[in-house]
C-alpha cells in the first residue's frame, strides 16, 4: 500500500466527517435536553406539587425506564425499516414528552413527561447509522466524536441549566428541550448524508438474539454501560448539593467548577483513545479507565478538602468521557454488521436501565447517609465491573 493510500485509510473521508458530526450534533442536542435538569432538579424539584426526595429521584431517572424498554425494539426496527424513520419518530416523541413536562405543575406530571421523553429511544439507531456510514478504521473516531458530544452536552447543560432555571424555572428548561428536538430533526435532514445500510442488504443471517446475549464480550460491554449510567444519574442526585455544601457555591455558580473540569477531561480523552487504538490495547484501556473511575468515586466520598474535590471531579468526568466513547465502538466491532442495530439496542437498553436504577438508588442512598454513602456505594459497584472487564478479548482487526 502506498503512503498516500495509507494516509487516506487513517483519515476520515468527507462523507464520513459529515455523517459523524451530523449524528454527533443530533445525539448532543438530545442529550443536552436530558442533561439540562441534572444540575438543578435536586435544588428546584421540591417546588413541584407532591414532590418528595424519592419522587425527585424517580423524575431524574424516569426516562431511563422507557428508553430501556424500547431500545431493543427500536434497534430491531432500524435494522428492518431503516435508521432514519426510527430517528425521526423518536425525536418527535421526545419533543412531545418535553411539552408535557413543561406544562406540568406536579411532580407526577414531570415524571410522566420524562417517561414520554424516554419513548424517543433513538440511541441504538443513531449509533448504528454512524457505523453504517463509516469504515471500520474510522469507527472509533466517529464514536469518540459522538461521545465528545455527550461531554459537550454536559458542559453546556451544566452552564445553561442553573442560569435558565433561575430565570425561567423548570418549565423553561423543558420548553427549550422540545425546541432542541426539532432542531435535531433539521440536522438529520440537512447534515447527515444518505447511504445507510438498507434492510434488504445482508452479508448473512447474522447472529441470533440469544447468541448475542451469550457473547461474553458483548455482555461485559452491556454491563459496563449499565453501571456507568447508573453512576452518572445517581451522582447528580448528590453533586449539586455537594458543591453547595462543601464549596459554598449557589446553584447558578456551579458552572465555575464544571466548565474547567470538563474541558480538562477532554484533554485526557484524545491520548487515551489514541493509545488504545494505535497499540491495539482497547481491551486494556477499558479496565484501566474503570479503575480510575473507582478511585474518583472514593475521593468524592472521602476527599478532605477542596483541592481533592476538584481532582476527583476531573478524574470522574475524564473516565466517563473515555468509556462513553469506547464502549459503543467496541460493541459495533464485536458484532456482525447485519446485527448492529440489535446489538446496540441491547447496549442502549442496558445504558438507560442504568439511568433509571441510578435515579432511584441515588435518592435512596443519599437519604440514608448523604453523599459519602452514595459515592461509596457507587464505588463498590465498580469492583465487579472491573473484574468483568479483565476477561475481555482483543478487539477484532480493523479494515
């Protein structure tokens, strides 16, 4: 192979870049809408009629339940009827849920709206479309960009959420979320090229559903995303209160912590992914990152001062960004292309089930023992996850 051809194989083609950034924008806009209430709901949710700590936790995680129930059917539908129809339908349902939550004055109405938001279960279809539109050699880059869009959504939500909640209230956040869903539809139409794999085009029958569930590499990755998003949602039951109580910051000033921490976490993402890809050590990168997350959670539970808290938050978000980018890419490379939608449906089901369980567990643990018990409990969950990752096989060769 010539040096020019080799260079081209390592670089994204224009259509791949357009698809990657278009799909990352759709994913980011949708996740931004979901993340908007994370930094403020534990501070402002008590203003809703009928609110209790457990119901506030349920509202935070309610979208995860419906997402978990629908990801496999929606992934299957994307394999059979196409990625785009599934994405369009999901974004419209997500917008309707946002409107319902915006119009609600009780905690129960917000829970219902959040559950309807979760009915827009497009994560598997978006990731499968990204896999369709990129070569194997570029897929981890594409998933990393999508993962970075999640980090960007975090950053924007953590800045905008508290400021908008202070001026417009929770209803204003949900109205903005509805508009973001409609903006994502426009991005799909204008920003994502055609060319997805058609349902009629098959390389073979593909693995059966039960065979995918028995695949040890796949279930390790599914377990990982379940625990990761459980930790994320449960953590945000306590993090806003932790910053208020330990650092003395009001809610509208929390961005002063989140912005530098998240920006610095991106610095860790790029070399970590590069190390795993160039040296063929993705199977080693994952357990190392889980160990870093475990250490971050222990520090959040036990940190004696502000400096340790800052370091713990950087380590926490760095580990999250690396895992969020790596895990879906690994799923897409361990499974036959004809079954990517189904495999990513199982993966996304585990992801959002983790968010639902995390909301409930976070509220329960925080009520029992405050932030220290909550973060110690989350650290304990990382131990079996870490042990499971140690047996993960090498990633199949790229082409």
